[in-house]
């Protein structure tokens, strides 16, 4: 995971969308040079026989590089894209892009779709079409053996570490304000610029817990050498991850149909289990 914020995806989309609007204005959204439907393959591809996928492979377990193989990222999203390509009888080519360049790369026709753990948001859907496939939201980690937090109410009076500047920090601020309005102790919020610092705060006893995106929690627990555990059910999964296509593209309807099939036939649930994610978080578009 990079030192940059990889978990503040909802808020980080603002700069991305502003850039995408510029790109969209310059390049237009027409798919006039795209392919026609052929066999199982839908219309709207940039190149016949190939599904190109924009990804930022630095967000395990959703997408990441294994053994330095930059051409073949692994993870839930990467395998999901491969499953969609197989459904359409296509080869899959990954285009590695920095996080803030994912939507601009899509609108600039560097790829057919973006499947890289992006939230569905109004800002993004102004310039691209999103197809939901997974519920997501904040998760909570505590030190192994600590059973003092079993519900949201138990966060009253606790110290919670968070990566600064994102939606998770705002969640804590809102919850703390709610506690104080009810005459309860608020939350002491420790905001850090890097995710690794939030982990250190909990393992070193400076914080009682840390809040992170639920899909990232899986990887953090795996890498903690048994020092951290997730506490389920503290926060609701109120957001959704989505696959993005260009605004008004012929691929949009085909992608929604394809994702629906991968949900209904159990493929995405199987991938969720494979990568340690909750299969019940999978949703149809």
C-alpha cells in the first residue's frame, strides 16, 4: 500500500472528477470508432477481441501486483474483470493507472472499463456510468483480545485512529458529535497522514481502535501477525463499489448485464470468499 491515501476514495474523487470533466470536454464521449457486437462480445470495445481495463493495482485485496508482474494484477477486482472478459469471449488487457487518473484515463479512451474499487458517487456519474457490484463502508480494528468494543455505542469515550482527510474521519466526527449531544463522552480522534501510522497507534496502545475501509481491513489483519482483529457490525455498509464505463457508451448496458450475470451465477461471491471478503457484500446492479 502506498504512503498516499488509498482509503479516502470517496473524497479523493473530487480532483479526479474535475480532471475528467476537462478530458471529457476535450475528447468527447463519442464511441464512433468502437467495435460492433460480435458473438458474445458486446459493441463498444476499442479493439476487437480485447477488453482493456484501467486499474490502480495498489489496493489489496481488491487489486495488487504479485511477484512484480505488472501486466497481470491479482485481487478481487482483477479476477472480476477476467471473469467479465471470459463471459464475453475476450482477452483481458490491464492498463495500470494512478488512482487519481482512473476516470480521466477511461474518458480519454485508454481503456474500455475501469474496475478498481471506485465508489459509486454523484460526482463520478456526472462524467461516467457506474455499475455497482459490492457494498462497502468503514470497518474497525482493535488489538487482539480486546473485547471492550462490541457496538457503535461502545466507541463513546474511546480513542480511535484514522487516516486523515477522508470520509472515515468525518464518520468519527459525526459520531462523536452525536455522543456529546446525548450527554455522553465523545471520541478522541487521532488522525494520521499514513495508514501504517494508524496501525502503529493501535498496536502500541496509543489508540483503542482504528477505522478503515472494510475491504482494506482484511489485508491489515493479515499483515498484523495476529496483533489485530476486526470487529464486525460496527458500521453500516452505505457505499457501493462500481465498474465504470464511458458516459453513454454502448458498453454501459452490456456491463450492467454482465455484472448481473456474474452476481447471479455466484462468480463474484466465490471471488469474495477467495480474497477474504464478505460474500454477502456482493450486490446486483
